């Protein structure tokens, strides 16, 4: 392990020597400086992990060193030391960017513990930065796989609206990736350094949802043993993602409307309001306009949420994305499962292309993960897919009637013919079984097959 480099800055030579001996024994690599000016030149010329700096020194004292270090952009954890310290000096040092303040004289264990704590803090900071970069990369447009024209238009919309605070309403079937779009909005905006807080409005009991969203004061109700921040406060400066907004109870619809209008919330049990800066992104599988028409959702709230609508098409309407998504998920789960699957064979791909995907992208991802687990070759085969996908055959749709056709008689004949074809396919051409499914006599079925000129191999 590479030793941590520490710079000791103090005008007393004996103190520098004593502290150097302590730190070298603990495995640190140590350099020294007798004043702030010398220390500043060293931190600019060479990287250090930490600086231990006295306050009172000639030429340039510790506080001035902190000021100049900040001006020069030299980022290094600095711990201040002084035998003449006061609370005011400690506060001033912290304002200038010092990590900690320690009073002289101190025990060796005390300074080692302070250095270790600073190291842990720096490690956490770096890990947090890496995690943020990984998250931002995960939810970048390059990682949302699609070449569908409608999806490309959605990406364009996200790029245009990401920087604004305006409310976004995302609609689409379950599994289409509504939360993925919400996160893309957040991580491609100036709010990306602040929290993204998701909440499923349909998954939390109504009596707990208000407290979850708005928080509560201590003693507001029986179990409120302490004051608790709600998700609106936790998301301050960032984005609150309200999934399944159509499930929001009527009482909370009123409160949400007030937040959108006034930009403030009130915890349960408190009379004062709290100003917040939160962007609301909502999502639903429901037709909110229909919910409004039927009196289950407030019209004024719907218009507040529907400022920037985004509709995600189901996977069955963008089948050109299926091969891309398969390759994306193969790469993802190879890494997670430590597998080496390269591709999918033709029959497997054909089955996935023909399937309806009622669970959309989420169902496809789960299917690919399962196939990779079961796969014992370097490519996925048809047999690795679920039985329902292997055996799926898309049933033919009734032939559409011309728009100008109003005859009930002709429409009835068209429906009847398609039902007979469907029954014959279901029973593999067995007339007796087909007649039973259609609830007509065998003789009537034979007559209609002849009348409609339905081929025997239907």
C-alpha cells in the first residue's frame, strides 16, 4: 500500500521533529515546512494527502495559508493546530476550508485518530464522486437503448426540458421504463448533484403516505416519537419522482396541488410552512384524463402535472429495439453473473421478436437474465427461453372493416368468419371440437365453412 503523504507546517523545529517521528512510526511519509509561504509552495509543487498546520507562524500564518491555498485551487485536507486557540479562530479556520481543529498539546493517539478520520472522510467523498459519475453514466442517453423514432423524439424532449423546473408527466404501460426516463431528466439537469427521490404512491398505505411525503412533528400522532423530514424536504434542490400518481388519494391531491402552486410544504402537526425547491416528475399507467372525467382525479392537479407530457410507447410498437436491448442485457448480465454469453441464436431471436411483451422492457430484461442463467453454451438458444415464449403464436387479428362500412349484417359476417378461423386453429382443424367452442352444431359449422370458403388448413 502506498503510504499517505503528510505535510507538517510549524515554526517550531522541535515540534516538527517530534510530530514527524510519531507519524513515520505509523507508516506516513512526512515532509515539513516552517511557515505558510513555504507550505504553499510545497502543496502546489507536489500532492499531499493531508496537511497539519499551525495557526501562529511568521511570514504567513495558518489562516492566511488557508486563504492562499484556496485561491491557488490546491485541494488538500488541512487540519489546524494551535496552543492559543479560541472558538472564534476555530470557526474562522473551518470557514476557510479546514477539515478539523486540534489544540496543542495533544497526545499521539489523538493526532493519529484525527488523521484516520480525515482519511475515511476523503475516501467516502471519492467513492461518492465515483458513484455519482457511474449513476450519471448509467442514466445518460447513450445507455437508454433505442433506435425507434418515437423514442428518439423522447430523448430530444428530455434534452430540451431537463434544465427547467417545469413539471413532467410520464405515461406508458408498466415496464416501459418510466423511472428510467425520470432519472435521465434528473441526471442530465443542473439538479444532478442533489437527491433523486422516488416514491410509489400506490405502494404506501394511505395513512402513512402523507407523513412519508410531507414529514411530521414530534407528537403529531401516536407513533410520532420524533420529528421526521418528508420526501419533499429530503429532495430539496433535486427531483421528487411520484410514480403511480393516479393512485394518490383525494386529500393528498389537494396538498400536492398546494405544493405545486406555492412551493412550500407543512409537516403534519406543525403550523409553519417550509419553502422547498423541488422538481416534480410524475408517472402513471392510467389515463389521467379519463380519471378526471370520471371524478377520481382533480382536474386542476392534472393540468399542473401535465405541463410537459412524455408518453413512452410499449415494446411491441418498437420491435426494432428488441435486438439492441437483448445485446445490452447480455452485456449487463454477463458482468453481473460472471458468464460469457456472446449472442442469441436465430430461433431464439425469432421467438423474442414474435412475442407480445405485455410486460415490456422489464419482462424482456428478466427473460434475458433467466436465459443467461440457464445457458450452458456461449449463446442463448430457444430452449433457454420460457415455455410460453417458445410456444407463443400471435393470433391473427380480425380483418378491419372499411371506415365507410355501416352494415351490421356485413360486420357480423366478418366477425363470425374470424371466430371460426380462430376456433379451427385452436383445435388444429377438429370440426367437432371447434363447433363446441363456437357453441354451434357440427352441421352448422360445416355449412359456414363452405359459405365463407374457409380453407381446411385454417
